C-alpha cells in the first residue's frame, strides 16, 4: 500500500471528524452523505474496510510520521 502524505491524512481525518459531529448533532440526508463520503475516503486512504479500522490505521500512520520527524530532528541536532 502506498502511504498517504501526512498532510493529506490529517485533512481527511479532520473532514471525517467534522462530518461525524455534524451528523451526530443534526442528522440529515446531507450530513449522512458527507459522512459516508468522508468515511469512504478515509478507508481508501488507509486500506481499511470499516471506519473503526481506518481510524486505527490512521493512528498507526501518524505515529510513524511522528517517529520519523523526531528521528530527523535528532539527526539535525547531531549534525550541528
């Protein structure tokens, strides 16, 4: 699987969270479609079949990005 860019993953997670909140507060046909679309995009991006699995996969990807960033910052400090 090709890993999504961190920025894109965070944007899709924000879109999913926003759609989920709007749908929970005032469910309509529009909020349902927006949530379905955000869920589908998140699942495709993470290679998961359910929203729960996609969120867990996204958390794991974000942890990798964080680990990579902290390592590269440590490398920069050592180089200085």
